[in-house]
C-alpha cells in the first residue's frame, strides 16, 4: 500500500510517497530534509493540525476572542473541538496565553491569543 | 486646534508602523504613531491563524500574538500613540512637515514634525477592479472584509460560499469559512498555478475537499436581493471558453483578488509611485523623493510574511534616525528589474554601505540563479532552491560587493 502526500513543513512543498513495508514500518520518499520524513510519517499515522478559532467574549471592547490550540490536534478531533469552542462564553479581562479550554482526556489545550483588559 | 511637535510621525500602527516607530524611538527621537483603529496591531488582529513570526521570533505565532508582542513594546516605550485618528492632510512647511489628524477626541490636531513614515498598508482590490459582470446583490465581500466580520465582529457572512483567487488570503478564508460551518463550494483562480503557498493548498483546501479551479474565471454573478450563484468559465490559452461554462449555487462570493498600497495621502503630497508595486518610489534609505517622507511595509510593496514587514520597517526607523541627525546618502543609482523579475525595492542603491533588497520573480522554478549586474559586470550571484511569484525574495549586498564595480551606474537584477 502507498499514499502520495505534499509536505507542509516548509514552503518547498515536496511531493512525498509513504509506503507500508509491513503493518508498522513506513518508508517515506521524496522528502528533501528530515522534517519531511517526520511530517510524512505523522500524516499517514495520525494527521494533526493547529486549530485557531474565536470564542464569544463579554467585553466593552471586543466581541470575539481569538484562540489557538497549544499544540497540533489530531484531525479527527477538530470538529468536536470547534463545537465545544462555539458554546463557550468568556468575560474580560483575559490575558494572552491563558488556558480557555482544557480537554484533558484528549490532551487538547486551547489558549487565548490576545489580551483584552476590559 | 491642538498643536503637537514631534521628531517623527508614523502613519499606521500595524506591524510596519510599530516596528518603524520602535526603531526610531530607540535612537532617542520623539515619535508619535497615528492609528485609525481603536487598537494597535492593524490587520494582524483579524489574522487569527498561526504561521507568523517563524523568521523574526523563531517560533510560530498567531496574528494577534505577533501584534501584541509589538504593542507591549510600544506601550512600555516613550512613543506617543493617537488611536481612532485619521490623517486628513500632510504638507511641506518650512524645513519640516505639517500633518493634520482628526479624531472624536481630542478633535483636530496639527502635528509639526521633521519626518513622516507612511506605514498605512494596503487596501483590497474589489469587484470593480476585476469587473465581474452580473447583478449587484448582497453577499459579495472582499476576503479581508469577510475575515474581519468573522474574526473581530462575530458575524457569519454566508453559508454557501465561492471564493475567487487562490492567494493565501483566499485559502485561509476557505478554511475559516469551513470551520465556522459554511460550505465552501470552490476556489476559482484565473492563473494556471495556485497563487498561495502549497502548504496552504494542503491545509486549507485539500483537508476540506474544496475543489480548486485553475485557469477559470467567474463570468457572472446571479441573484436579485442576495447572491444565488455564479457562472464559472474555463480559460484555454488565456481565452474564455463560454460553451464550457458551468454554474455553482452559492449565497456568498468572497473576492481574494489582491492588495494595493493605500497611497492616497502619499500621492497628495506629490510622492512618485512605482507602477509595478503601486507603492512609492524610494531611495536606498526608503525615503521618497520628498525630503523627510519615508515609506515601509505593505504600503511600500505587498509582503507575504509579516516578519519581512518588521525587518524592513525597523530598518526604515534607523534611516529616519540618520536623516534626523543630518546624514545624507552618497550618490545613488537606480535598481532595475531585469529578466524574470517583476520588481525590486528599493529603487536606488548606494555603494558605500550594506543594501537590503526585496524582489519578486515572474516565474516558478527550482534551482534558479539570481544575478546582479552593474553596467554589465556581475557583482553578486546567488542560488535559489525554489522560486515562485507569490514568494518574495530577499538578498543583501555588502560594502565589499560594491568594490568590484569600477564604474558605478544602474544595477540590473535578473533570474534564470
């Protein structure tokens, strides 16, 4: 079995091929650097993305607070994460880097990416 | 009317203005930033996605995080900031410049300054600029406006969406609209190649199975009150093929069709504009032909990374400082785009110091060669692993590079 991928580790956009040698051993070709190999392996085993969104904010200044996941999140968990985020309402003050949602079971933490004082 | 005196006034408190102001203030000058919005940071605040700061901070930040790192620095500096203020007029007066700013509070302010930095960014090209025929229903937005509505104001512009333009802004908005629950039907791109980064094609389109129609245009917008759909026409060898037209139903059309430097004020004071960039023509120290008037950031030319905006604008702040202490450049010569080069900024160089250049190519190529020639003699050569029009190229010439020149003159930069 094999799968073609485009590397997103940097702007070069190398065309990668992932080949399953057996159940667990995967060979990545087409990469021009070690980061490409790492990306290719992760992309076929458990693809992950950083998720950024906004949540409702009670503030005299701003209606939506921008937030970001602390680390890349497995792709199949993104929909549930967004649904959770869209139910949240926060109140100012909020500081940048503050944890606004902690889904410990999934290992997902969402942080505020902006400071809103009032 | 209030009158205020400063050494330098910076127009715009986004990434560019903050960097220029900080770097001039560091040299001890009295600096004021005038910002139209009610906060510093500019467009970065609506760019909530990550990918900023990899060059400058060596870590990956979101737009608001990048903005806040700089606004924190401005707040703890001696820089004066006027928010909610629009610059109405600028004129040469005596040895300096007079600038009029207007706001609700404190009203009209007359600024007497010795130097002005234009750092007020871009506008988006809109439907009028690309001339899409059809009716004029609601539901047609520029992509940046839609981004602002979603990310700052908390509105959902529509549910079924078609995007024109595959530049990074169009791609980022395709993902953003998908993540707020809209259905993105297609991205339509007139060129045969995607205009945005490959990583954004993967993360923003492929992840959501959004089709990208290359060499296609939106030929017509349909709908009376609200957008009901668009007609998409393929191009073959640059010619529309109307018999192959197909329709897409949608209630929203986002236009991500490029940015143009917001140069109305600069034009007003008589600054010469560069046809290719839409920004002012500047000398090797980022000064326009009007003494004491500088330009940097997206107002000078559209950058693809904010990190480069910061770098260029910080340099601009240092040039302002040199100007204020009375340093003037040696004789300068033109820099001209040669083969496969769309533009090069700045438009002049001087031989006695390091010169940093930003440029864009017209071609897509791996292992390209950048070559700099002065009157036919090559003084610099650089191998580039991968080039494409959407990725800005940076290089710098050191003082010793210029020693190779016997006869100074026009510099030509080409790519093969």
